[in-house]
C-alpha cells in the first residue's frame, strides 16, 4: 500500500478492498476463502491470498460498502460512485455502473435491491477549493439512475449499516431508516433522538446479522442500540471514556466489544444494554490528534477478538470470555485497519 488504507471485506468474504484516499486508488485482494452452498451445509475452499490485477482509480476514494454480490465505491472528490461486480473482479475484470452523486462530497451510496440510496450534498453553499459541501439528506435513485421523490432530510449524513432488510444512516436529527417498498421503491423513516437524551448524534453504525438491530456511537463516550420496530427505538449506553473502536460478534449476536482510550476492552450485552465485563488489553491511546493517527482497531473471528496495537507492531488475540490475551501476531510496521474473513464449512 502507498499510505493509510481503509480495509473493507465483501459480503461473501472472498475479496477485501483497500481504499487509499491519499493515493486515489482502491486495490482488491483475493482472500482465498470460497464457499459453495449444498443446501443442508456449505463447503469451504481455502487458497492462497493474492493481490488482484484490477484496481479502481478515482479522486479521494472514501466509503466502500459491500452488499450481496457487489460493492459500492464512493469517491469524495468526484461526482460519482461505482457499483462493481465481485465475480468479475475475481476474474481480473471490471464490470461497473456509475451512480451520479450530483457534486463532490464526503458521502456514501448503498443498494437496496435495484434502487440506490445515496447521500445528497448541499448544492447551494459556496465551498473553498480544499473543502467539500455538507450532506443534507438522502436521495433514492431508481434502476435508471433517476431520483425518485424528494430528498429525505438527514443533516450531516454519515455512517450507514444494513440489518436484515433495513438500511440505516446517522443524522443530526436522528437515525434515518430505509425499508424495501413495493412499486414505489424504498420507504424512509426518521427515528428522532429522544428528547431526554444528552446532546450528541450518531455518525458510525453497525448492523446486526442474526438479530435485527443497529449499534451506533452517540458522541464520543456513548453508544446507542437501535431497534426500529420498537415504540421507543433507542437505548443509551454510557462508556467509561471515549471509544476508540467497537465491533459486533456475529457468531454470538448479543455481544458487542468496545475499546476505549484508557486501553480497556468492554463486553456489551445487546439484549440488556449493559456492559457486563471489561479488562485492560492495551496501553492508553488518546483520541486527541489526527483521526488517522495509528490507533487500535477490532475484528472478531473464530470466537476470538483481534486488536491491532500499532505502537508495538502486534495484533493481540483476546479470549472474549476471560478477556485475557491468548497470543500475539507480530506485524511489520504499524498495524491499524483490520478485517476478518472466513467461516465454517465442510472440506472434501
């Protein structure tokens, strides 16, 4: 890589994308993990990982969003996003369709069936050469790329996640939830933050896989558990200090893990909305400074939590029950962004 890289695994886990904003390129990596469905079970194949010959070039690539058999690439300094086919990438080919984002902005695009949900920039404000316009809402595009209806208000839209068939976006006013619709396309609903909540908003979201819910930040030192089907959809969780990273455990869906800047790893019980245990796993890492300064990140795989520790050039492997370190993986340089791919299946 040529600099800071944000890693995103595809929905299938067959591909990982490394978005390098400063280098204006997104590289694709074949993980070597491949599944085939046989009805009552899955077969798993494992090959060598490899850097694929395809790469995607555009001005300041930002959010990469996996969905089904494709991935959506968003370019902050261009007026486009691209929907790319994963199967073609793995064959060394590029098949993509462009999405018009109206004007360069730091945004995101997500598919919901054939329609595309894409952030909408403020086109009325004048911005300096080194600045981008703010986001004001969410646009729905049909399969021809035409906008359907009016833009849905979502001030400073940032963060998206999918859970079951719902897609959620963080906004200043609340969390905007999009549901599949009929012939008229997706239906969007704003879930406003409760009046009694402290000042704050959500800008990062994760979506449950086995259960339908969303977990988001609420400011720097709180989280919210969001169930869009409940009359009161929000539950607030206070953290001991500011969060550095948080992740869901898809194999144990009631668990989420949060690393805070004091070096503590906390286990959040989603059903109880309570932190049930915590332990110190790294030195303190302050959130002050540039947002790209190397800080730990989390991933979950095979009943273990992996934590990058850039100061010590290690990936620390933690047991989620005892929260004790079980081993370390030395990595050259400063390990930062991390994803886990894989799964279980029969091997013949």
